[in-house]
């Protein structure tokens, strides 16, 4: 196929290669629909590179569930050296990632790494791409990754990887458009087919066009698939058998394997190549496109397919192939249950060890399909492995189903140790699903089953788990259980149990003394030192929550950044969502309400997050919308109430009901607000950490001091004592501008009310600003601003003149202090203006605001 209308993309690739040669590494994401010519463009680019450029070319195979980090293994075979050593079995994936990056840095000259068909990539490979994207600065390397963008919305892992990679300075994008009608006319010359109809039929897709044009002198096929099958039908039986076998083997086939499987002679092996259905290159035979392979594969009958898979499996074993993912695929296709169970289990274990979670899930599910009915304990063990992977993916609903079956099988088999451990993990699933009574029952059963068996790893975990259950409702029992778990961990050298017990001890101690921070930092250190990703994630999330509760927002945000980097690096989605939910809460109290919308959008779409993780986004999202007077505040708050009520956790329920009370009050629904407030107070009675917030909401709603009002943090105490100026100062120091404005709103002084109004308008807090205007008028104030000035309303984003000035200075990179000096304002006022600008522009940070201004 001639390469038409791709000059611009080829020029861009060469420009990026020049950047990389100068030490400014690039990741180039080449996208387009299936058949648009991504591989052709990259191939044409590589062919024109100078001979001194080192190139590694690999691809992700869509024919079967991929082997974890298979593309990196391909690179290791092509480049050798430290990368090959690092890809030995048993080497952690972090070491493999580091080896590749070191190789790219140390190589003298330009390295080009091509990774095709990223949409088929396993999770570990996607993580590798993200790892490289963050570290290409100063590296003489060009990484070119191709992927399909049709159906991208369904591939969450790919979408998230591309989103993160695209935010990096080193990343560039190239999108391939369809061919114009003029290009199709050029391609159609001499075919005898009407170019206009070809273009209309194919939409200008180069692969589709080329397939249609392979039928000269015949009627126009209805589709590219029909064109492929029409050519396949013209093969001899021997040639068609070769083509069918190739389709079942995969996109790339070793000629020797194809010959051995089919028993075909040279003529039959060459026939599909001569017909243009297969191509031969680099010692392999492959389909010109996955579309063609799948068209042929779907035409192979089930009995014929099973026989081919059986032969392929036998030949791969005879040749010493050790790729269990590939062997499992063919074993299942051959209906060989024993081989499927063996290889799928191995492939699942390997994927899990490399944090390629979704591939591990696919392989464990495949293995489960092959377990004989007379091996229930083998099934139970596989269910445990599957449940662990689903848990890390935050897929708790299917995890609970899997774990329930596991418990039943271990119980029926009389294996008490495994039954107790499965019950403990089932209680965690119930917690994540907000199934409170079942959660506590499963945790109690786990301890009851395991305690008579004596000290063990499983018993240590059961103690730690039950301790976490009582953190809110019975702190003394939680301390006792966590202490016993810690002592057992020390005696049996169980660092994971030790970290979890320390974590719980810190949570309980938070309301009692300053020792909590020492224990939480120790919990995190132990987890990090021993590579325990789940315990490290829990420590990061709880440390962030404690800093946030203590109004140490700068430290909370730093823990969020560190924790998210760790969770992304180790594919800990559940803890990553906990951290992101905590950040949503921080953004809400900081008045950064547009950012709350942005950080919540992904986790709340579809069923990506477990119910308890959804709550951490739903409450700040609903509260932020209520404070802005925005539409649809109640949908997230209603869902949050249903989940927290079902969970039976007083801390979550108190936060949710207090937010709902405030939202009702802002909407002018006083009676409903008071009812929500009393519900919040009831939950806070069992949760000391939530009492200050309930006391504050009560004060603002009713002007009364409730039973929660004792021993309050300084800003709460100042506001409830009526010292609004001191309270506003303390709230500002805590980086909570909305609360500072609301404290001033509680004053009777006109100057305080005017300042409150100015602050609330800057934040976009429409309902509270309306209260401020009403109170000013009630106090007899004159010239009360009626709202944003006409000039503000005329601005496309609703910015005031002052906010426009601030945006212009943001765009040239000035800090808040620099802007304050330039405009003769306080840094606090500038901070309020910056928050308002970000909110009105709907951007997440200063950089995006500057980019918006530059692109106006």
C-alpha cells in the first residue's frame, strides 16, 4: 500500500527524534482507528532513520490474554545487556523498569523503542509506559506507542495511562486522520472500481481501502471483512488450512510452528502470502492487520479449532516455550482442562507478582473454568487468589462473591486455617461494600475459627482486622486487639500484620495523645521497607486523613502526592482511590470546588469505585455544589447517605449527615437541616474526631452550643466564642477560606459582613453571599453590592476586572506573593482571587489557567 497523506506525521516524528537525539527524550502517542495506518507510518519513519540509531520494535498481541511485561521481554531479547538480566524470572518489576531506563540513559546515541497496539497491553506494560513518560527528560530516547482510539472509553486502564502520560512535558501526540477522497482516487487507479464508492464504503480507512482494492474486476464487497474472506475462499484446501492455523496461533507466527501444526508443504505455506493475506518479515509470518486475523479466526469451526489448538500446544511444549499465558490460551482452545489449569495458574501468579492485576484476574478465571468438580480445595485456593486481585482493583462486589464461595469450600473441607483467613478477607470486602452487619460478623467469625488453632499469621491478621472494626465503636477493645496483633507480629516476624496493627493503634490514639503520628509513621516505614503495597497504601491514606482532620493541609497534600505516586507505581487502585477521595475532601474545605468536580469525575463514573470509596468523593462533591449553589448537589449526597447508613460506621455517617445539614440550610430548608444535624450529632457521639465539625454546623445553623462543643480546636473554639476576627484569622492560617468568610458572616459589624461578602463572591459561594447581602440590608447598610458587576457578567468566564488582572499575572508565572506586590494586595486576598479564577475557568491548577489564558 502506498503511504499517502502522511507527510506531516512523518515530519513530526523526525522532529521528535531530533529532540531526543539532543537529550530531550520524547514519548510519542500515535493514535487512530483500526486500519488507519499507524504501523505503516511508524514503519516508514523507522526505515528512514540513520544506521547509527538503535531500534527495538515490539507489539502487544490481541490474540490472547497477554503475558505480563511481554513487550519488555521482547526488548530484552533485542537489546540484551542489563535489560535481559533484569527480565529473568523472579526479578521484581521495579527492577525491570529501572533496568530499561538505565539502558536508555547510558546508551551512547539515539534509542528508538516502538510499542505497537497499546490497546492490547497488559497493565504492567501500561505502568512501564507511564514510568518512562515521567522520566524521559535528559534521556536520548524516543518511545513511539501506537493505539486505537476507537472504543477507547471502554479501556479504562489505557485511558488512565494516556491521561497521566499526556500531562508530562516529554509527551507528544500524533493523530492519524482518514484519507481524503483524492487519496482514494489515487489508490484506486487501475482497479476498475469506482473510487467514490470505495471512499464512501471505507470512510477513507487505508486498510479497508486496500482490502477492497484486492478484488479487481469483481463486484464491490460489502465490507473489508468480506473482502478478506473472499480472498481466503479462493485458496486451495491446503492453503486455507495454513491460513486458519495462522489465525488461531496469533498475529505473528513462526514458520516452523505453522509447518509443524499443519503438515503443509512449501507451496501451501506460501499460498496465503502470495494472496496478500499474510506477510513474511523478520523470520515471522503475520497477518497484515488484526482485523483480517479475526475475520479468518471467526470462520474456523469449533472442532477444527480445538484440533489446531491441540497441535499448537504440543509443538510449543516440544519447542520448550515457557510463556504460560500463551500456553494457557491454546490449552483452553484445545479443551485440555489439565493443561489449562496448570498454565493459567502459573500465568496468573506471574501476572500478580508483576502487578498486572487484570491479566491475573483473567488467568485465574480461566483456571477456575478448568478445575474438575472433584477438586474443591484446588478451586478454593484459586478463588482466594482471584479475590486478592479483585480487591486491589477495588472490584469488591465480585470479590465478595468469590470470597463467599471460598469460605464455603474451606469450611466444607474442614481446613480451618484457610476458612478463618478467607472470613477475615471477606469482612474487608463487606466493609468496602458498606455491608456493616455482615462485615462485623465475618470478622468475629474469623477470630473465633482461628484463635483455638494457636498463634499464626492468619490469627495475627484476624486480630488486626477485628481491631479495625472497633476503632469507632469501642476504642479500648480496638487497642487491646491491635496490641495483641502487634505482639504476635513481633513474635512470628510478620511485618504486614505489624504495620496494620500500628496503623490501627495510631487511628485510635489520634483523639488521645500525640503518639499517633509516631505510630503511623512507623506503620508506613515498616510497609515500605518490606514492599507491602496494601499496608503502605492504607498508611498513606490514614495519615492523609489525620493531617486533614488536624487542619495540617500542606502536610496532607504532600502525603497525597507521595501516596498516589506509590500507589500508581505499584498498581494499588483501592488505596489510590482512598487518597484521591481524601484529596477531594481537602479541595472542598480549601474552596477549590472546580477541582473537586475534576478529581471526582473518573472515580464516580460507572462502577469504578467501591461504595465506601465512592462516599469519600460523594460528600465533598455534594457539599461543594451546595456551597456554590450549583445544580445536582443532592444526587451525590443521597447516595452517600444510603451507603454510610448501611455501613454502620459513625465517622462516615457523621461527616455525611453534617454535610447534608449544611446543604439543607444553604437551600433555606431549616427544619430539614436541623433533622440532618441531629442525625449527625448522634453519630458523632460515638466518634470524637467528628464532634468539632458537628458543633460548627450546629452553631452556624442555630446559633446554639450543643454537647459536641467541648475541647474544640482553636478556630472552632474562636468562632463558637463569637470572636469572629480571631476565627477568620485562624481559618485563613488553616487554608480554609470558606470557613473564614463564614466566621465573618456571623458578625454584627458591617465591616465584617462586607468582607465576608467580598470573600464569598470571590469563592463563588452564591447561597452564603446571598445571606451576607441580606444581613447587610437588615443591619441598615447602604450600597450593598447586588452581585457580580455587569463587566463580570459580560466576561466569557465571568471574571471580575481584578480576577482578570490576577489571571494575566498568573500567565507570566508570578507567585501569589509576586502578584500581591504588583497589585498592592495581601497574599491572602490574592489567594482568594486565584481560587476564584481556577473555579470560574474550570481548571485544576495555575498551569492550566495560564494555558487557558494563552489560548484565549
